C-alpha cells in the first residue's frame, strides 16, 4: 500500500510553456511539474543530442590528462582499475578501449566482489606492482582509497582518480583527483556516473580539437549502459549519453552488446532506457554479484561475434542463477516473517540469515522495502561476521540512521536511499534495537509514495497523447515514466490472460470505456470484483501490432476509490507502534480498539467468504469503510489468539483461515484486547 502523491500543477505556467514553445499540452504540463521551464532548459531537455561541456571545467582534469598522456607517450604500463557493477564495467571497457586505440600500453583490473569488495585494495595494488604497472587510473572508484593510493606511491606507482562518489574529508594523495563532488570543483553538471567521468577524461585526452560527436558515435553505447545502470538522473549530459547510446545500441556493431541484446530477446525491438535497465543491466550486474566481473569486460571488448555470443549466454545463465538465489532468500524471509510477524512492525525492518549470498542481499532488501513500504536492511551472517545491505523510502536518510549506530559497526557507507555495512554477528539484535530507536526519535517515518504526474479524464486518453509522451524519453531516474491517475473507474470485466498470469480490466466512467493491463496478477490474487469502483495509477504506451498502432494502458497500482490511504497507513502504524510498545497517546490507542459490533462484522465477513486471501488493507473497503485498518488488525490478532481464525502473513502470503470452534469465546479475554483496554481506561 503506497500513498499516492499527485504533483502540484501550475496550469497557468503549463499553458504559457505550451503556447510559447508550441508544445503538446501533455508535454508542457510534464515540463512544468518537473521544473523544466526556461527556454534553455526545455531546448536542452528535448533537443540536445550532442553538446557536452568542456571536460576542463572539472577540477584536476588537466592534471589527469597530462599524466595519462605522459604515460601513453613513454610506453608506461597503465592499469584501468574498475568496479564490478554495470557502471564500473562500462567505465573500464570505455577507457581501456580508447587507450588501446591510441597505442597505450594498458591492462585493466576488476576486483572480485566476493573476495576483495568495492574499490582499491592493498592486495590488488601489490599484484599490479608485480606486473610492472606504472600508473593506475581508477574509474567509478578511488575517491576513498587514500591508504591504497599511498601504498601504490610507496611502490613507485602513480594514481589518477576518476570517480563520482562523495569525497571524504581529505582527498587521496594522487597525481590528480577528478571528482565532480569536490568542494572546489567548478563544473556545473554534477550528476555524471562513473562512465560519464571516464568519457570526460577521454575528451580531455583528445585535446583542444576534440570531436565530441565522433566520440559519441564510438562510445555512446557503453555510456548509455553505465549511465542507466548507475541510476543517475537522466538530465543534462546524461540525457545526451542515453539518447545517443540507445540509437547506437539499436543496431550495434559492438559484438558484445549485439550478443547481449540477442540473448535478452530484444533483437529487432525498440530499445528504451527501461528495457536496458531491466534486461541488459541485470545481466552485467549478475556476473559481478556472483564474483566473475571480468566476463562482462571481456564481452564489451571482444571483436569476435562467436566469443561474444558464448559470453552473453553464460551471463544469461548467471542472471538466471542470481534470480534463483534471490528467490530462495526471499522464501526464507517469507518463512521468518510468518513465524515472527512482529519483525515487520519496526519502523526499519532488519532481517538476518546465515550465509545469504552477499551479492544479492541489496536486491532482496529492495523487495522487502517495496512490500512493506518502509526501510529494510537484510543481513547475511557468516559465522562471527556479518554483512548487510539496506534500502530506504524517499524522505528518510537511511545512511544517517546507520551512522547513528557506528559504534556497533566495523564498516558502513552509502547514501540516503541505500546503505552497506558490516558488523559482528553478536551485535545484530542490538543493532536492530538501536537503529529503530533512532527511527523513533527523528519524527514520523515518511510513507512509501507513488508519484502521480496528473489526473486524467478517461475521455481524453488517446493514441496522440501516448505518442506525444515519447518526446520526454529517455525515462529513468530524475525523469521517471509519467504516471497518471484514473479516478472513480467502474470495473466492467476482469479477463485472465496467459493462463491467468495477467489480467485485462475493462473499466469505465460515464460514457468512456477503456481496457487496461495488470501484469503479474491472477484472478486468485486480485481483491476487486466486477462492479467495484476503483482508482488506477497507469502509464501510457504505444502498442504496434501488424502495422496498426493503439494506446496501451498499463496499471501500476490500484485501490478502492472509497479508500483514504493516508488514514489507513496512519492507523496501521498506530497498531504496529502499539505492538512494539512505542509511546502513543490515549486518543491514538482508542482509535484502534474495536467494539463488539466491529468484531461481529469482521467475523461474519470472514465466515461468509470462507476466510480471506488478499492484502489485509483491502478489508477496510470490503467492510464498507466502517472500521479503521488499526481496528481490523487488532480484531484479527485477538481472534487469532483465541483460535477463531488462523493468520498466515508473510512476504508473499496473506491468508486468513476460519477455524471450526464449538464453544463460545470471550473476546475481551484476548491478550491484545486486555493490554489495549488497560491503557485506554
């Protein structure tokens, strides 16, 4: 359950943009709500396909280019030191490929995620010294490697850092430190990924007469892969990289990318940033997660189509294995939550397990966060030591919460939306307690939200609008696919498709009737019925079949029109806080104390329907919005305690079974009712 936030639209401003620049109304509206308003901003957003600012705007870029050029000219052995994710892999392939093309003596190094971890390490530096490396150029890492860079210097190796992560208090003692987030860096655009910074270094090496358009022709495919993979904002220069890269990848002459597209089943299909993000990037990342990142660089560098297909096939297998590992961990988490539902009542969910694959726990944490709408940290124990990855909801800085527990941790880092950390296994329970104490102390936790760009009249949905929206592509971070609200829509038909894997809904309001797709939902898991009135959050796309085009409506979220989601979420939080003995006012506690009639109404509904197997939040609507979600949760817990029902609620299962009971039960004897009654007297 997510809180829907409709963007604030200034109709006058949107109208002015529409008339002044001759844009379709839907585009003018989206530009206004996304704060793209001036002529320069609009032109850059919609039309720029080649302009990239001078690399020498970036602090130390002149020093970096000079030292690398010196190494090229003198034949020194250069090592491009990368990272194991899509951004690091493409950064490595891009810079290595360029240096090899200009005749440099160059090798590359990708650390193992499993055995070496992120960034430079002493062992790797020693290995490179043994190979005779004279210069290390980091890509997508290095800003935090002060100790390793000093060690390299002691061994006679110079280092040039190119990175896009936040610097620490002191910069490393390198020949050049190229990082847009340096306090003294005057560059205007700060949102480049690692591969974007590496491209800027190539521009600097090309010098005063750099042909940026030619470089984009050669490297935009790699730039797009890394930029999309790193989930940086698709604004400014990043839009140029991705626009050009998608065009280049569509008919790529780079064997590795062509093979990757073929293996993903995308050959001959229009490529979008979304397809790259959800099909190509995971294949590259899966290899890194399973400890074999070198394969990804080999794929991107090979000129042999046969070898490329072989590597791409292996990467596809790795991605399948990654999904299987992820599924197995999620099943274990599902069981843990069913056995101990209070795990997910915390403001920050912390779940641990033995020997869960460290390469996938970040993805798993994201799934848990999505399911429960609150920050989640997943910990993998390996004997005495443990590693964890966390994901947050917008508006809550998880990195600050983790930092507040620094004395319990052996290592930590990250940003507001994602963290990584290490700790002793013995400290996990204390960490869970302390991080939730922090969460409880900083005010109300934001609800996980779905941003709605605007409400649409169903009569206004057309193929023209869907085609107009393509002008806003590429979509991604900072420029998400527009989501529209269709409100008070009556469900006329529910049609199962693909052996009941997906649903097509026929919906109407007034004289307008539409069909909309709801993917990965079956009739067994869809809580609404024909005749129900619902609100839908949808995206619009152009569907082309046999030469005919039509508008495709895809449902991203659905709720009963009668629901007040914010009230429901607040009521659920009061219930959870009560269960965790967090401080609550008498008024809050009374708001979740059900009356006898409330029990009777809920029990009758469950008995008459043979139980319930949908999200429990939908019971508010099913009971005519007469009971708050908190009251429903308390009543369910009381009936569960007394044996009237059995609740099975986990990550993927929500089920209530009505039990056969011969004797009468006293509802007030339930432990939860006793506790609640005592504190509300």
